[in-house]
């Protein structure tokens, strides 16, 4: 899909029109501990929360040598909970990692991962935006994940107005193209791009990305490939 100069300039405004602008996503009933960045609450206003946070920061810094190192360790714990499908505990660890170092980009990819699995794709994309704005080269797969998440936002958030849906689709394409320049794991990138095309109903383009993924040494999900075959038989290899 081609982007005109006008569409590129309009994209941020259209995106914000369809998703929560800037701040944390709407807080679910699960509680502030399980909302990204504690739902934007001012924890310093409550003496008990402030004391608990100060204690966490002091003890973690002493154990790991710096707040930045401690934050990375808490992110690792968060992902262990995430892999075990304990999303609430994962979000708690990512929040603690955020307290330790709010400029750690992996904190925001952690938030995005949990929000994605909760089906809150546009909120997840906002978090990927934050991660990419901090240090897009610090870990691989970030542009592929951002592109896939934006595609799901466009395809599955039925509350989006048409203009915001177009903006999210353009954003998805832009993230994949950027990733094509920067990402070392092209197999993962192209497999993710295939899933984005699938959600748009562009099945021939999805197959083209599957072939590119395989050529780059990737192993697209067999379950996804079967889903794609249901929509369109696998074409002859180019």
C-alpha cells in the first residue's frame, strides 16, 4: 500500500483519534497493580504506597547495583510469568520494572505483550510506540511485533472510525518496512507480516511473505499456515 505525503502527515492524528491518546490505557477492574503504569495513579500521594515503592527501589538497587539493572531483572521476571500465562503477575512485575526505570524500553514491550493477550490491541500499539521511541535497536523483533499489533488493532477493534482504521493499517506497513531495514531476524519479520496480510484478507500477499520467511530461515507457525491454506491453497513457489 502506497503512502502519500499527506497520509503520512495525517497518520498520527488519525491514530490518536481512534485510540487512547498518549497516557495509560483505560484501567480495567482488575486493579491498578495490573494496569500499565498503575493506571496513571499518583502513588506518591498515598503514604503506604510511597513507602513500599521507596523500599522496592532501595533494595533492588542495592541488589543489582543500579536501578537500570534492577529494572531489566524485573522485566525478565515479568516475561517468565507471561510465558506461564499469568498475565496479572506479569503486569505487576512490569509495573515494578517501570518504577525502577521508566526509560527502559522493554518495560513497554512487556506492557504491550500483556495488553495484546488481553485483546486490547490498540492499547498495546500505544505501548509499542513508547518502546520504539526509546531505543528501537536494543532488542530484536520490536518492529515486527509493532506491525503485527497495529494490524490487529485495525482489523479487530470495531470501535475505530474508518479513518483511524486506515491509519493503523498504514502504521502497520510502516513498521514492517522499517523492520525490514533494521531487524536481524528476517524470518520472524516476514512471518509476522504474513499474519498482518491475512487479517486484511490479502491472502496472496500473505503467501508471498511466508515464502520470504522460509527463504530467510524462518519457520512460520504450522497452525497459521494451515489457516492460510483454508483461505487460499498454497501457490507454487516463486
